[in-house]
C-alpha cells in the first residue's frame, strides 16, 4: 500500500517527478511510493486507481514547476480551472482525506499565489513547501526524504528495515592461508599493470611472466635442458619443444682443471 503519492503535471515537471519518485522508492521501498505511469498496471482502471491511491496515502507531494499554473486544456482554457483536471482533483482528494500535502517548487522563481488557485485547492499555497533545484538535486532529494521520514514514522521504520535487510545480504570474505614458505601478499594489495606476458591472471594468480624475451617453460613438470646443435629443447607436462634460443648450457663431464694444467707443464718440458 502506498504511503507517498507523487502528483505532477505532465506538461510541466514530469522528469523531476520521476527523479523524486525513484529516490523515495529507493529509501522507503518501491511499493510505498505511487506515481501513475509507474504504479498503474496494464489494463488498470485509471480514474479509480488514482483516487484509491490518493485516499490510502499519508503524503501527497505536489511537484510544481514554472508551467504548472498556466497549463492549458485542448480548447485553450486554463487547466486548473477545469474540475476534471486530474492534477487538481488529486490535490483536492488529498486535502479531503487528511493527507500531508507537500508542495515541491521546482526552480528558484516558482511561486504559489492562493488568489490564482481554485477554491478547492487554495490552501495549497499555505502549506510549507520545499524547493528543488536540479543543479543541487542530491541535497534536495536527501532533505526531502529526511523530512518525510521525520513526519511519517512508518516511513522511517520502512527505511530501517530496508537498511537492515541490505546489511544481512552483505557478503563477508575471509582469506585463509596454510603453511607458506616464502612471501605472501594479499590479492587486494597486489597491483600490476599487465602490458604483455605469458600465463593467466584471473581468480587466482598462477604462473605469470611479464614481457618474456626468450623461451620459457611454464608447465608444472620438470624442465630438462638438453644441448642441441640449433638451440635449446624444453620438456614440460605437454612436452613443449623449442628449437630456437640463446641459452647455451653444457652439462658434459669435463676433466679436472688441475689435470689440464699438469698436461700443459708436461708438454712444455717435452719442448
């Protein structure tokens, strides 16, 4: 059931009305804020839905811009003077039902003059208003929501429940690390701008090599280096072979250097 009814004139400030409705729905719950184009479902009976929503609401917010009072009907008459004007009918119904009526004057120059209003809604000019400026929309929306929460305790309670529900759905993440030999860094503390490399950086960081300039074995098995005439051969889990390279490893058994020196001395004596 709605608590807040957003009243506006389509030809005046319908965009501002939408902005206000969305912010109040966020704070107090979507079902507690009524705006005709949002809240009346397809096939719904428009006149009855509007009047029922106004009668059930605790607050009517009348969004009033610079064109609100001078809007015209199809035949050129002033819309406010027409008893069937829905903007006028909704405000009159709110006063009749005892709802809190809050004029929201959009812009710095918008004013209300009771002498220009129909008698059924003339008291609208006497209601304490709030001014809304699109250049400072955030603070205006926040103040309006705060005022409504203070004026209508049910709205404040609804906001507390929404805030508590959001807190219950907050996910807490715990990091657990077993025995680690070496240095450990939390992922949130590690920053790296990848400009190239081999490997994968995703949910977990495995082997990552940035800007590799030569042949690299990235498997999890044992790397065997075998000297070949044309380069280096690498063996990984998938038997990766690399024919080119600049790595020259010599693992052959060479004689002890002292024996080499002895042979040199003996050769000198023979000379």
